[in-house]
C-alpha cells in the first residue's frame, strides 16, 4: 500500500497538468526557469501578474539591445521574488537591471494569506521553506510546505476531487489543454503572459468627497523579504526599477478615494530613499485608458506593448543619465508611447498573438 501511494503521488499527482492550478503552474515554471533561462540576460522581471502580463521581455530586449526574461508569478509575493532572484544569481545570472513590482494588496498579506493562498510547495526547496518559516516565526508553515511537497495530493486535493467527479460524470475538465496553452504562451513570450486582445468593462465611479484615511500597512514578513531583495540586488550592483503598474483609471481613483494609495506611496518613498540603486517608475497616472486593460488591473496586448516600450525608454534614459538621473520617474504617456511603438514596429509579434486569437474563436 505504501508503494502504491508513493507511485500515485510521484507519477500521477506531482506533475499532472490536469490537476495543477494556473497559479501553481506559474510558480513551478518560474522556479525552474530562474535556474535555466536567467543566465546571460541583461534584464530580469519579477513580481506578480501585473508584471507577468504587462512587461514583454522581447520588446524590452529589442529596445535595450539585450536579452530579457520574465520570472513574475501569479500572486507573486515579496519572498517569492527574493527566492527567484537569489536562484538566478546563484545560477550565474548577472543582469544589469531588474524590473519588479510589489503591489499594495499583496504586500499587505502574509505568507499564510487566506485571501491569497500561495503555492509555496511548488516553488520552495526545504531550505527556502525553513528560511521563510523562520522569518515568519511559524513552524506550522514549514510543516505545511513539507507535507505539500512530499504528498502533492494534499495541496491539490480540491483539483483531484474535481477531476474524479468529472470522470465519474463522464465530463472532461479540459484543464490539461489549458495548462499546455499557458506553458506555450510563457515559453513563446520569454516568461510573460500575453492576454487575449479585449478591453475591460466599465466600472462604477468611486464615491465623491475627500479621501478616506486608509488602513493599509505592509506585512512584516513581506517587508523583511522586500528589503532582502533590494539588498541582494545592491550587493551585485543590479539597478532595480520598481514599477508601479498602471491600473484601470476608475480602479485607480477608487484606491485613492479609500486612502490606500497615499499610504502605499509613503511606504514606497521611504524605501526608495534608503536604496540609492532603486528607481521608482510610476505608471499610475500615465493616461492608460480602459481600452488598454482586460480587467481592472491587467493589460491587454496594446497596453502591454505601450507599458513595455515606455519602461524601456525610462531604463535607457536612466542608464545614460547615471547618478544624476531622477529616481522617481513617471511612465511616459500611453497614447504617445503606443503610437511610437506601432510606428517603429516594436509591438507584440503576430506569432505571439495568433494562438490567443485562435483560442478565443474556439
């Protein structure tokens, strides 16, 4: 029985795409690519889905004349970005710059967030899990990660249950086909995810009146790993471009009304002042319209093209300006950058877009 359990866990559950969630797949993918694809890249990208879907390495590399790769994750917290940067450096990567985002919502959630259940077993080694648990002073977290690593069916029990129920009812979930498409999308776009070419729906305007005081604060564990990320980059003389990604204009206005945006901005400024190699690239008021998004926070191909082209312009300008260049830079205007990228032919390639169009038509 023990041999049967081990065989099922090892050969059927562990790498079964049919029972792997999109988030878990992105964590496993980035963990492996950090050691295999980061070496030789001039620019590496880290963070969460806003960078994964908003920064296209091929455009970035073409504009800057170097290789680039995107190691951002779905719901990627600060500890995950630090682990991936450390793996890349240990594998021999020596990028001249990294692009990263640490968004307010994820920074406020700890490593055992219930709102954002993280897939730590799909990313962390036992040593990295121990380090995270020690930083969080949470022995139970270490035990959960180890159990999830040894017995993958424990962390994927809901997916296993859904697959078995579908088999009993004679249905096909189709998740394996979807997972293969995601892997193809990421490999084709050097780790980035190219969204379907659609636009976000209209959102209700936030209430009027003065902004609220806000309650946002950074989780202590995230803040600790955030600083470790910046310290590691500084130790290897890697310039850090902290991207504050553009958001749907109504969503941005809502964040400002709730007072969360002001508290987050103060946090960013304080860290920027402590690290001389950190440049904040602020895209929150760069004119990105509703037509540039697929939802309130994620960019579509046109938006990603404009964002990446503008980001490359900022990086090139700052590298040329050296120490006298400003360290809080507004991302260039959306319409102007999009028009220039189309004119120069630096947009998303047809090869990267066609499979997305075919999937949508099905």
